[in-house]
């Protein structure tokens, strides 16, 4: 209803971005949202939403006006309880600053480089296994296998129970960044007990010596963070670092299978693998949308927003905005300068784990580029429908050895 409008000028969008059809193919609606105006009003949810690149980036860059402490979903955690203790993503300075310093210290360029050898070893093994199979499901046999092994080992948690708990945990956790609907409730049903499993494995004695998880606890020993914050940071790695990378690997595989000419370029020059990956973060962003809350009244891209207003930020739409990426924004091009996309967010909450995901994927896709001449889809992929994340449940492919 227009009477609910926070700003008289906001164009109303009646479509539901979280319907099955729009989640399966979000881009036509994203286009309409961007074209309707700098900010729009999502009628079904009664919230302002932003889909253009500039507005989304401006929100993420201004953490004082657009705060995270009231939650990264539509629920306002200043007024309603969170389903679990709030972690780094749902905090503002100064709480955020101390936690970010600790996790940023552990996921340093030097620490990340040290992981390359073990990532390479498993990439060789996995690509060889896929070559032996010839045909496989790139979403499950390939994308899931890699981070479950190498990222789990890097954090230092036991191998047993990872697959059963961490996939469901990530999907449940990120469903709180979108509406509390039937879909989200189903992810909560499937994720029952997984948060307890993760918390049990954040304990210092469960973590391998020298692992990233163990290094977080060193910050607690030095008094730079509390013991509770250390546990929450290890939990953040486990709940934020796995599904995201798995979906990103699957999305990249699908982009490359659907664009054989682009794969031919990567195969001819495996150094392009890292650009192909960055372009897939832009083109099929694993995180499509999340929320901020205004910390003060603000006039923003044509909308007058009262303090304590939830705003939806559609980074998946911003990453397809022709105003930023040009008229070919809807094309997948490995040689594009995709740097600066919002797939990892922006500002003080920009993904702290991105060096690890990037390294995992660079090692995996470079290995694939060296050994595989062609990637072909053998059946239609099946989309993974989730209110925040974008990816695929199944990507049946065949690969041709070089
Ligand atoms: C391709 C994989 C990944 C994607 C697409 C991704 C995406 C994102 C995005 C969009 C944000 C910003 C959220 C916001 O602004 O509210 C974020 C934050 C974060 N990510 Fe990632 N992420 C990925 C991998 C990882 C990994 C591997 C880790 C674990 C080490 C991780 C840990 C975090 C944490 C702890 C934050 C919160 C940072 C803060 O609030 O300061 N992410 N991620």
C-alpha cells in the first residue's frame, strides 16, 4: 500500500523477488527493479530495496548510517531476539573492530599462501578422480568435495560430521538474511542441531594445532578478544565459509560449461582462471541480497528513510547493472575487468574469508584448465532455491581430457 511508503517517490514493485520463479531466474526482475528507479519499494515485504550498483555500494561503504548490528536480514534484532548469539556480521564498531582484527590477522595473505600446497594436493586428486569418471555432477561430486576437505582441514575441525552438519548449517544461517517464509523454515528444519555441532567444534581442544581455528584462540589468550568472541569467530568461519565457496565453484563450472568459447580461452591460458572466477562472482553472485538498518534518518538516492528502517541490498542485481558494467553486463566474459564487484560485499564487513575462497578456486580451476579441454552439460542443471544464496543442486557435466 502506498501509504506505507517511506518516500512518496519510491516506485512500487509488486513482484516477489523471493518466489520460486524469481529465485530460479532473478535477472529479469532485477532489471525491472533497476529501471524503476534508484530505490524501489517491495510491496509484499514493506521495505525499500536497492538494486543499482551505486546505491548498493554507497550503502555498504557507509556502515555508520547503514548498520549491521540490527541484523543482516529483514528482522530487526534491536527489537526481536536473534536465533543465536550475534556474531561479526551482525555487529558494528567497536565490537566489530576487535573481532575483525583477530579474524583478519588469521586470514592474512601470508597465512593464506601457506595453504596453497595442501589445496594443490587435493585439487590434483579430485581433478584426476573426475577425469576417471568422465561424467559427474559438478555440484555434488566436485564443488562440494573440495571445500569440505581443504577448508575444513584449514580451519582445523575433525573430518567426521562435516558434510552432514556444515552444508545444512550454512543454508540455515543464510536463510535468516531473507524473509522468514516456508522456504526459510524448511532450511531451519534441515539444520536442526547443526549449530550445536559447530559450536562444539569451535572449542580449542577440538581444533588442530596451528590451524586457523586454533590461531583465533591465540587472540583470546592475549586478551585481544573474549573467549566467547573466539568461539563466535570460529563459528563464523564454519557457517560462512563453506556453502558460499561450494556454490561459487558450482556457479563457475556452470558458467564455463555454458560458455565453451570462454573455457577454450582459459584452457589455452590457465592464468585466466582467476579472472574467470572473478567474473563468475559478478555474473552469478553466490550472495544475492541481504539487509542493513538505518542508524539515523537519511535522504538516500531519492528516498527519505526514517531511522531504524530496514533496507534490502540486492548485490546480485548491482553486479549486473549496465550503468556500471556496460551494455554487455548480462554476458559472461572471462577477460572482463570484473574487479570491484559486490559479490564479497564492500566496506568494513567485506568478506574477510575471500583470500581463502579465491585461493581454493584458483588452485582448483587452474588445475582443471591444465588437464581438461572441454566441459559439457549433459542435462539441465537443477537450481538450489534459497532466499539469500544462488547456486545449483545439480550440474550434470562431462569433461574431455586435454
Ligand atoms: C565465494 C565464497 C564467499 C562469498 C561469496 C562470501 C561473501 C560474503 C559477503 C557478501 C560478505 C558481506 C556480508 C555483509 O556485508 O553483511 C561476507 C562477509 C564475511 N565472510 Fe564471506 N564469502 C565467502 C567466503 C568466505 C569464507 C571462506 C569465509 C571464512 C573464513 C568467510 C567469512 C566471512 C565473514 C567472517 C564475514 C563477516 C565479515 C565482517 O562482518 O567483517 N567468507 N562474505
